[in-house]
C-alpha cells in the first residue's frame, strides 16, 4: 500500500470535486501513475496495484465503490464500479488492463498501455473529481473493466470483464459510453459502426459546440469489437469513443510521451457537459 499512497500523493493538490471543469493535466497525472506500475495484464501484481489505486482515488472523491470479482481461465478478474447520483443509470467505462504481448511489434514483450488502457482510466478518474453531484440528474456509474485486452492470446477472448458486467446487470442502463485509446497526441475520433447513432450524434454535437470538430470527426471509419458490445447486446444504447488510428497500438511504444493532456481534456470536457448539462434535454 506504500506505493499506492505515494501515487495518490501526486494527485493530492487537485481541487475538490465540483470546483473546476475537467483538467487534462490532472488527468495526465493518472496516466503517469498507472504506467509507473509497469505493464498491467490480467492477474498480475501490477494490475492489482492499479485497481487498488483506482479504488482509493474514487473513495477519496466520495464515490461509492463496488468490486466485481470472478475467475476466468484460472485467472482472477476484478471489475470496479463507482456510483454517484440518483435516477436512470448512465455508465461511462474504460478498461484498465494492458495487453501482455506486443504482438504488433515484439510478441515476447508486454505493452506499457499508456494510451491503450491508462488514458481511458485517467479520463474517468478526473471525471470522478470534477463532476458536480448537484448537477447530475442521473445515476452515473464509472466502470473500470478488467481483462479486455488479452484476446487471441492462449485461447483468451476479448472484452471478458465488460461481458461479465453486462451479463450481471440488475438494472437496464439508459446509456453506456466507452472511452478507449483516447489520449493520442494526434487525436481523431471517427464515428464507430457498432455505436448507437442517436447518442453518438449527440456527443459529437457537444464536441462541435466546444470547438472540437477537428478531433471529433463526423465520418464513419471503424467498426470495433470493444467493451461497449456486451451492453449493445443487452439493448443498451452504447457508444465507443476510440481513436483507432494509433500507430503504437499493441507495441512497446505505447508510452506516456505519446499521450497529451490536451487530448484527455477534450474527451473529458465532452463527457462532463453530457453528464452535467445535457441529459435533461435528451440524447
């Protein structure tokens, strides 16, 4: 726990929840903290520490936190869910594990996961700090999925943690938004083909209002199998915000220097506006 306490100390100077809008520099601190632990594949001590860090930070910001644990292929898996607010449920999710094989470069080495893993988590953790409980007219779940990124390795499937969570829902969420690989300094988000078109259009409209039309591009490019798919299969309107034009995907070069605070801030601001100010006007 000494390491976790040290990592949290690096975030201690941040303002308390509700005092500020989303701060990309504060989010970037969470990227660095995760990467300092090393690669974080399922079942590893580093992933256990990353999960502990996530839980400790969420609790420090006053969120109610639940751990959802199970075993997959003899490997312990832990999803983390933080809740705040009342009313219909909206899930904002990201995976916090990293791929244990850099199969796009050197399969004998693991992936550091600065963008593919840490960036989405960083956005959620900064949202945990800045979301104003008085402005939430829904119950927000911040969901951190384990075991997303080991597909095709030793018989593993993709999106294991999110599949388990979606399959064990006791309520039907109003919406689900996934943030995956969102920190690339050269950022472009295209419309993803398996996403709900109405919710997607609304998020891209918010981005346009904020001046982000160069990064939130209203053109279709990718159709992904990602952590939103299990929720789509449950009938939940879901959107994958993903920058798949990332040259360091599944390589040893997925390091913090490829991630920018400005990129994290754009995503965080869109989600902050959606969660605090846009839900009441519909999707």
